[in-house]
C-alpha cells in the first residue's frame, strides 16, 4: 500500500514519523540485502529519468552527517508522487556503495504562493557562469577552468580506488570512448577538452592520477595529456567545485575511509565558460555527449560525429 500523507493530515503524519523507527524495526519485511538506516529530509529536486531524488536530509545515525545528496528511489509510485518541498521519511538500504530508499512516507508540501520567490537550486542550470575553480593536474601543474575558454570542456568526477564498475570506472570508460571518437574528428578534437576530477585528492596525488590516466587513455608512456587531463588538488577546493554542480560525497568510515560514498555528475561547459548540460547519475551514454557537441557545433563537416 502506498503510504502517502496528505497535507491536511500533517499532524497524524508527524505521529507516524515519530513511531517509524520502532515500527519498522519490529515489522518491516527485509526486501533488500544491506545495512538499513532511517532517513528523513526535504526533497530538493526529482529526476524521474534516473529514478533519483536530491534530498536535503537530517543526520543519518551511525552512517553520515546531514547534507544534500542524490538517492535512488526504489518505488515507482513514490518517484511519481515526489515533488520539490515535500518531506520524506523512509529506510536507506546500503549495500557496498550502492544505495536506495525503501518504504517511503511522503508528506506533501503546502501549496505556495505562485508569486513567491523560488527557493534557490542546489545545482546550476543551463547558461550559468562556471567559476574558475583551481586544481592541480597529473603533472603537478596548477590549472584553472578559465584556461579552457574557447573550447568545449567536459568534466566528470571520479576517484581511482572506486570499487564499483558502474560508477567511476564507467565514467572513465565513457570518457575514453568520447576521447577516441573525437580523435577521429580532428577539427572538433581541437575545440574540446576533457577533465576528470578526483574526489579523493588526498590519495589521488598527481603521480597516482598520471598512472591512472595513462591506463585509461591507453597511450601509457606516450600520453601527453594534451586533450584529456586528470586533476585533484586542495580537498576543500575540489569539494567546492563538486558541490557547485550539485554533487556531494563523504568517506565511508567502515572501510577505513578508503571508500568514498558519492553521487555522480558529468558536465558540458561551453566555450564561453557557461554550463551547457549537466548529467546526473550513470545512465548517460557517450553518444549523448557527442550529440551535445553536434548541437553546439552544427557545421556540416561534423554531421558524421558519433557514427
């Protein structure tokens, strides 16, 4: 049964939420393997395509502090009902680095004045000016995003020790495919640049990134990183950059801090330094980005891109 609380029943919903830990601990059916944690928070945005919701949540006891992150929503009905501003309580099921929210209880947000000022977004929209974030690349050189003006810049976030094949490894594999396809289009190749940014810069030093990058470009000792760079640097600056694009992450203490629990973001920045497209999650394909480049540069000589 859908457990959807109407606004006019807000008071009973509060009582239900107060009793939720005891109720679910005693009666819940264990439908999925993994560690289970109570989660409560406010919906910031909903991405039905990727089956996720961005949630500004309270502290999750024994797991993670309060922050805003993307979470997979298991139930189709809940994803259809959720809207920005709603309150959600449920069970966060964590199995390794994968996670999803089950048994949701939704409290609908009150109807707002259509003339009221909208709440600020947790991530930028198309056309937003991207700050000149400073990083350190695989050669130990300081770089900043402004130096790529005049070219289309593709950015994704990874870390080299990520154990999940459908997370960082997939992002690097996708970028490899994009890089290879662009090499077949010399004119377009010169107008683009790829940048993989680690969310584990303490471990992913320039030396580590150089080795990781050369293996993924498959040019090894011959790699000059003139088209696809790998960067880290100051942890606070890296986190500020990730959060600008709506991505949050934290270290998993149970793994000895070697694993990073993270969402995914891949962005396309136009030659003027403005956000063109933001991809959440891992459902996007290299052809999606290649098609973006076609739409940005519709010259007839580029019509064979992504064939």
